[in-house]
C-alpha cells in the first residue's frame, strides 16, 4: 500500500522556510497553509467564511458533465433522466454536509434548465414550462425533478433533528461550542439563533430549524414548561396561539405556564378542568379567545400529570 501523492497535501501553519524544506525532504507532497482551502474527505475546508465563489468548483464539476453529453444526440426524456440521476445528485452530498448558498443552487438550476431545454450549458432557450412546475413530484403534475433549495433544507433538518433526539460525541461538541450557555429547549424556542462567525455545517443546522420548529410540539406532562398561548402541544391545531395582547395581559397577572390555569379540585376521570374567563377575571374583549383556547385543550384531551 502506498500514499497517493496526487491526492495528498501537508497543511502547515507558522513554520519557517527551513522547517518546511526539512518536512518536504521526508514527505514530498504539496504543502499548503491554513489560509488556503484544502480538501479533506472530499470536502473543502477553510478557516474563514465561505463565499459564493468558493463553490465554483462545484459548478465546474456539473458543467464538465454537460460538456461531455452535449456531443451526444439525446432526447429531452434522456436529458431529464440525466439531470435527475446525475446532475442533481452531485450537489446533494454537499448539501447533506453544509449550507450551500442559494446563489450557487440557483446557478445549478439555470444550468440544468438550459441543458433540459437546449441540450447544452451555454445556449439560452425559452423554457416550455416554468421550472417551479417541472420541479414537482409526478403525483403533483411535475416531472419529478428535485427543488434544490427545498431538498437542501430537508437534508439540513436531519442534522437539526439529531441535535434534539440523539446524544453522541458530535452532539456534545456542537452543544458545548454553540449553545452551552442556555438549555437546549430555550435555544430551540429562541427565534433569533446566532449564525454569525459559525461553520457552514452549523449554519445549515441553524437554518433547518425554520422547518423543524413548524412541527415541534410539547408533551404536556405537568404543564410547568408549556407557555400559555405560545407553545403548541401534541394534537393541537392553530388555536393554541393566543393574541399577543392577551398573552401580555396574562403575563402581567403572573400567569405564564399551563399548570397555572389548572382548576384544582375540579378535574375528574372524564376530563381536565381549566380556569375559565371569570376565574381569570379577563376583560370582555379577551373572553372569546380564552374560551377557544380552553376548548382546544379539551378537544385534544390534554391532562396535566401532577403525580
């Protein structure tokens, strides 16, 4: 077994010329410093922020495929198959690892569109059908082409879900690095998640919570952590959300969590009892909203576990 010199590099930082020469005498490989991007396991690593031009190699890789195919007589159905099975498969691996800029994904879309309708990467042609309609599942009337921005966000959401559900070395590292100062639940519920000066891998995870948060819901338990009018629970619909004015009104009364509206002593085996608008001394303008909220709690069979 031998080391492939064409695929190997030595990454150095802070070495003088003599030390570099000495290392090169033992290991005759290309030497780069940390300021330059270098490839590790097929992924380009760099110490500073990624820019759109740092993804030119991905565009070049896709265009090289089309250049080879452009000399062949391909039907539109053949080009469609190549787009789905080859061209759009290339960025999927990188999208599963990191956050690919939207500008790069848009450029890939334009390249695929020109290849689909004109048969090359350069020739511009008027599309017969808008790309938004083509990039739909076949059951929805599309051609089964992936929408790269949506698919990229979905792949990133897998990392976000692992952050919530799994506990391993990677999860411990990222939690310690990025969210160690606050509990995980508080970080998830904070809409202003910090994306500055972070790795592109972590940025993808943060972006994915735009999708994940839409499906997160609480298992009520004792209700001590479920915020009234703000937090959805398992089985609820949009009626879990109360008007901001009513939420602030309750907060001014010191009522923040679901356990605080438990009507103690009135619950039965048939259902949980909740404080009504008279118990909370609500103004007339908020009473209908509170009745709707209580009805939603009852409809979804919410019971507090006070044991």
